[in-house]
C-alpha cells in the first residue's frame, strides 16, 4: 500500500520546472480573454504547442506533425461548433497513423509510433479546443476554470516538501480548489449557481487527478517534467461539456 501511495504521489506532483512561466502565462491568457475570444483562442493554441510539442522529440521534423495537429484541433474551437470540432478531431486521429508511418524509420513499430505522436497532440489539442469554444460562449467560465486549476497546481508546488506534507499534497490541492470554487459561488463572482456546485466539484475532483495521472504516466518516461497542461487535459473538456449542457 505504501509503495502504491508513493507511486501516486510521484506521478501526481509537479516537476522541477519554473512556476513563474505558468503564472505569467495565466495572467496573459486572462488579459487576452478580456480582449476577445478569438485573440484568446489563438493564444491558447500557441501555448498548447509550446507546452506539448517539445515532448515529441528534439528535432523540428519530429515536432512539426504534433504541432500542426494541436493548432488544427485548437483553432476548430473558434467556429463554436462542436460537430465541426468532432470532425476535425476524428480526421486528425485517422491521419495520425499516416503521419507516424512517414516519420517511422523502422526503429519502432507503427502502433508505438502512432501512440507516441497521438499522446503529444491529443491532450493539449482537446483542452485548447474546449476552452476556445467555451470562450466564445461563456468567457467567465473559462476564466474561473483557469484560475481554479492554477491554484490547484500552486497548492502542489507549495506542498512539494518531503514526508507527510508531500504525501498529502494532492488531497490538499484538490480541497483548496473545491473551497475556492464554493467561495466564488457564495460571493457571487462565479457564473455557477449554488445548486450546480456539486456537479462542478465532482468534475474538478475527478478530472484533474485522472488527467494528471494519465498524462504523467503515459507521456513522461525518463524524468518528471512540468507538463503545464496535465491538470487541464481531461478537466477542460469535461468542464466545457458541463457548462454547455447546463446552458441548454
């Protein structure tokens, strides 16, 4: 049991990268969100490329296909049409094996190479596309989501010490986010009503840990790196779906 808990904490925690870039990026996205959804969508697509494409490999030609897929999927959200976004994502998934076959030099199986390309662009692309679509419909919900996830990751960073503090970091970070969400609702700075609190609390409480674990365990192999989109990978699509469904 202790070994499993140590593995969970090691996979869930933040890497050793600087948190300053994350904070500056969040501030920039919030400002762009205030300017307009299109500007925000363009920026978050580029941010997704910067965060994820470096995981594809060291060369330009290794990074180009995942970067193109990320931008294609992310910018499909600007049209505010989930059917179009679904078609774009489906086309990108179908095209991934073809790109992997071209890039494969015989050292890996085609299936392994396809998975290597897909796991770089798919989480970042879906998160960026979801937030872009939501920014067109409800910018305040996007801002709230970005702030909540930021404070979750900040909690992990502050609890990065050793011993019991490190073991309790995932739980403390999630509890802090749920308290912050509840507070924002109570003081009426959130677009979410009190009756909807538990739905969004469940979305964050389940999607953030699952998204972090999936991206860290599947993408990071040799070292623990800061995947700044890890907390957004699953939470952003589910948060967007919840907001859109409740608005219907």
